[in-house]
C-alpha cells in the first residue's frame, strides 16, 4: 500500500509517509494539479523528481488537502492556505509531509556512504566517536537531516550548516535531541525528533518559543 504511515509526532503534529510504488502515469491520473504545478512537473527532467512531486500531492489528499491548498513563498517555503504549518521532503522512493500547528521543518535522507565522507564539512565529527560502522552512517545522516530541517524553518541567506547550526550530543536510541542556531548575534533553540524508515533517516525540527 503506497500510504505507508500516518504518525502523530506530538499533540499538534502529524507525519504522513508515502512509499512510491506507482508509475508516473498512475500518480499523475490520481491527482488534480493547478496550472503552475502542472508546468513544474512537465519541466522536471528526472521521472523520480516528478513522482516525488506527485506523491506529495497524494499525501496532501490523505491529510484532507489538495494541490490548490498549497502555495510557496518567494523563498520556496511551502504554506497551506488555512494557515497550518507544512514541511515537505522526498528522497528516491519515499515522500513525507509534516503538518503542525507550530513552525516545523522536516527532512528525509537516504543512508548513503557519501554523507559520512562529507561529515567533516557540515558537523562536529567528535559526535561520531565510538560508533559501529552502521551507526556512523546513521548518525551522520541524522545530523545532516537536523541541519536541513533547521534551515527549512529559518531559510535565511548566509546560514552555514557547520558554522551556525550546532547539535547537542545525543544517542541514536533516544530519537531526539536539541539544537542551537547561532546566527546574526542571536541564539535560537530547536527541539529535534528523528527516526528511521527502512534505509532512510527522517528528521523533524520544532522551533522553540522565545521567552
């Protein structure tokens, strides 16, 4: 069944997961698209991107919305017309959306060796000590997802994954951690939830309210 999971992340936040098993034609026939979305699909060169885009629209339908309820701001961040917060991610054969009453950012990443090789460029590698080879890859991928998720919330020019977004120490079994964004002489805090879906890491960041 393509709709793999609906999960409550907390009292106000739901995760929807779609495993893409359909052909492009099957997905295309199952959704209604506004003109700008149709143009985007037709302009995509890779069928995997087209199917990711269309499967996100199927997830919207599962959540009681459709493509006409979704729009993007000038920075490319998605919004729903009713004001509910949404974050979108897709990677290879999976797509996810997260809907929430609070500001969130979500990311889905396939586990691949390249992420671990690039780890010194985006994270504090001291967080990777004393881990098995499998957990090294899993943790590096989660950290990359953390950085992506926080950036999706803030989406400000100049933010560096390594120089501005700092994950506090965490264990994979905890499936949560906290993060600081130190940027423009300000420090902002985020709560993180993460999990694994087959050979993918899913991460969701929640912006802490400022006191």
